[in-house]
């Protein structure tokens, strides 16, 4: 019930923001832009989004293998798709729900599998950062945002891969009473994270992330083309990647407001696309990506729940 309430709250916030955007751009103009869209492109955009999920699933399943967590490919795919229902959480970190499902299925502790979600988000962020390099110089303050983002990436890498320093930090944390009781679990989580972002897995997972997110960049390109305001694929890729980064940095649920505002703003600022077309294109691509993911996740949770049948004695909701 708590999750449903939060999801409804997120949808409500999104609806208010989208409504405000439509009022700002003008209802009549928005409807006119939508009526002129090449709607036969919509299934292709949704297909590209689903292709993104398939490619990202290969990373999820690869990570499970690295940590020796056994799930058959079909069950693993359903777990991954079910996790998409949490796409509307800040930074998509709610997808740690996948770890709960894994624990329910085979008893693997969440402290072992939850770092997979962190590694997924880290490699996604790194991939989007690399893709945004295609046009970062075009926007005021772009280099500063890139520098901050790169600093976050390097800080995480140094913190996790500098083993002696990380162990000292964990040792200091263990002196805090409420953390001390979870010391073994924290160390278990660190071991998983260290394995996941070691050089080989980090490079491979980042390349997978680039391929997966490029699918949605192509969908964005098609949406713009469908509205009669085509951009070359490189600028479209930059705008989509950079807007997604802004949503991640500001940690709004699903990147709402930050992603849409950045995307629409860049379309108008850099390429003089009209407000109504920018707003319509932004709204449509978010329906095809963020909200389509939530719908897919809800569908899998509703109709494939038997795949997540709880193993006796393994159905507690403890994180560890």
C-alpha cells in the first residue's frame, strides 16, 4: 500500500507538471502539434524502449553471474521487468525491489544482490555522461555540470576500488552503535560492489549501458522527426542523455521536472524549436520511456506473480 501511495503521488506530481507545461505552451498549440504527429512511429518508439530493457537485462543477468547468484534466464528476465515498476523513484534506486524478489526466489541475501542496482545506476550514469560529451560545449554551464558529474563518478570509483581506504571507512562506521549490528552485511555488500565495478566488468557494463540508452535516444530522434522538427542523431542523443543526467543529479522521482525541463529547454534554446513542439515531444518521449517502463513493470507483477513464489522461510522483508 505504501508503494502504491508513493506511485500515485509521483503520477500526480507528473500530471501537475505536464498540465502546467501544456498551459504554458498553449492548449490549442499542443493539440495542434499532437494532431500533426506521425502516430505510426509510436509503436516503433515503444519497441526501441523495450529493446533498451532487453539490453539492460543482459547487464543485470551478467551481474548476477558475477556474484554467483543462480537464476534461470526466464525468471531473471521477469524479475528485471518487474523492477521497472520502480522507474519512477529518485534515481531509479527503488529498483532494489529486484533484490527482494531474488531473495524471495532463492534466498540470496539482499546485502549481496542490492549492490547490483547501485552498479546498474553507476554504469548508466557513466554511459550517459559519455554520450553527453557529444554536445556538452553547446550549453552555458555545461562544462561545470560535466565536471561535477565526472567528480561524482571518480569519487565513487576511488571510494569503492581503494580497498584499504574503504575497509577503514567501514571500520569507522562499525563504531556507530546502530551500524555495528549490520557490520557483516555491510562488508558483504562492499565485496559485491567491489567485484561489480572492477575494471573488466565496469568497462563491459558501461558499453552495454551505452547501447541500451542509445535505443531511447533513437526513439527521441524519431519523436522529433514525427513532429516535423528533425534533429541529426548526434544532437538528439546529446539532449536526451544530458536531460537524463540532470534528472539523476536532482534526484526527483523518475527525473520528473528536471528531465522534462532540461529536454524542452535545450530544444528551444539550441535549435529554436517552438514551445508547443518542444513540450509535445518531451511529453511523448517520456510516455514512451519512463511511463511505459512503469506500465511494463506493473503488468509483469500482476500477471507473472507466480514466478516470484516465495521460498518457505525466505519471505521476510529484511534488507539483509
